[in-house]
C-alpha cells in the first residue's frame, strides 16, 4: 500500500462513523419496507439484457457458452417481470449496479463505476403513490439516523433536517426554460429540503403520457444544497405495441430484448411504478460529504485506476 491508502484505512478517519450511519439507514429502509408489506428479492448480477440507460457508458460483455452476458446496470426488466409474475403488492432489491461511466465523469463527485440501488417496483401504482411512499421512506430513514446516530452526526458536524411532506414538485420543462440545461444543480442549490422533478424524456420503459407525446409520467428525487439527483423512476409502459414503437424510435434493436418483449406480447406484463435510489448518494447527503468516494470503502471512480 502506498501513503494514500494507508491514510484511508487509518482508524482516525471518518469511515467508521459513516458506516455506522449507513448501517442505521439500511436497517431503517428494511424496517420500513417490511412494514409496507413489500417483498425483498435477491439481486441479478448477470443477464443477456440490462438497462440501456440514456447516457453512454463503456460497453462490457462477458461471453459464456457462446452467449453474451452483461453486468447489471439496473434491474428494471427483471423488476417488471417479477412484479407481474409474483402477484405481490411490491418488491425491492438492494441491487449492485456496474456502469463503466466515461472518464469525463471523474470530476462529477457523485459517480462510481460500482454502486448500489435500492430498487423498488409497486404493482398497479401511480406516480403520486410511489412518490408518497418514497417521501415517507426518506422521512423515516432521516428520523432514525438522527435519533440513533447523534454522536456520529455531531463529530461529522452534520445538522440533519427532517423534511416534511409533501415535497416540492417541479416540472423539468419549466426548470429548463428558467435555469437552462444545468437546471438540476441550480435548483438543488436553492432548495432547503428534498424535492421532485418530473417529466423527463428517457428510456423506452418509462411511461409516455398517452395524451401528450414526448412527455413522460416519471420523476427524479433530488437532495438540496447542490447534492442533486438521488432517485430516478416512473410509471412503466408494459403494452407490447407501445414498447416496440418506443424501442424502434430510439434506434434500439428489438431482437436484443426479445425475451422481455415476449412477456409483453403475451399480455403478461402489468402496470407498475417504481424507482431506484442510489444508496451511496443518500449516505453522501446524510454525512454531508461532497465526494462520493469519501463514503465508499473501495471506491471505483470513473477515469481512475482501481486500487482494490
Ligand atoms: P438512474 O435510473 O440511472 O438515474 O439510476 C438511479 C439512481 O442510481 C440515481 O438517481 C443515482 O442515485 C444512482 N446512480 C446512478 N448512476 C450512478 C453512479 N455511476 N454512481 C453512483 N450512483 C449512481
Ligand atoms: Mg437518473
């Protein structure tokens, strides 16, 4: 080990405090979702299909028995199939995601190559229903952390405010008009509490508003003080014809998604709403650490060599 890593693992740094806070936050997430009667599933790590994302990443494929597999970028397709197949009210997964983000994100302060999503999907839910569940979850987690980690927060000099419901909601089109393309960061600097931004044009599985082409029934949860986006989600499209059209509009190859599309074709997918909350992004906010690598034990920062 050279000096940098030794310093990182010395006993007087903040990592042990941060992981006490993380442990409390994870426990309170499980307690809350258990109380809500959601079913926890194990993560999927390898699959022929994964989230196509809306931003470019380095593509990594693993060949097994002549078949091309990918590491999970998000479990969206598996969530949609699971929620349709299991006949339960809702599911959640602590889902490891690997995204070989482009090196340009090295400076972003909030991107890792490997991170964990709390991925949730609710059968038959609407966007406001999912958003309410998340507001209750955030308030519960923040309250538990504040109560149980008083000493740790004190040493880290964090004054954790418990937000109240309902969180503010902004439309992305209005924000873009007012603040320009960097609207997310700008509004995050102005807000005092977590808030929502709705209606983003993105992946084919997010529900397009049937009455307003090009508008989407989806949302991002943002944290204030410049911490920015912590969750993305939406209501989902699930009908074969709509999914196929949207895949083609994005110049993606429908045959790549054929097993998923087969579920839709047979009418087996169901309406749902959900989202994925970045655990590291939440811990970063709870501990008020600017750099995501400072709350991660073995950080993998885009554009830098991996040490451990
Ligand atoms: P997405 O649906 O792609 O927005 O991902 C859902 C959530 O995962 C985001 O809102 C972030 O909180 C988190 N996330 C996404 N990409 C990364 C990354 N490269 N590093 C850390 N967290 C991430
Ligand atoms: Mg997002």
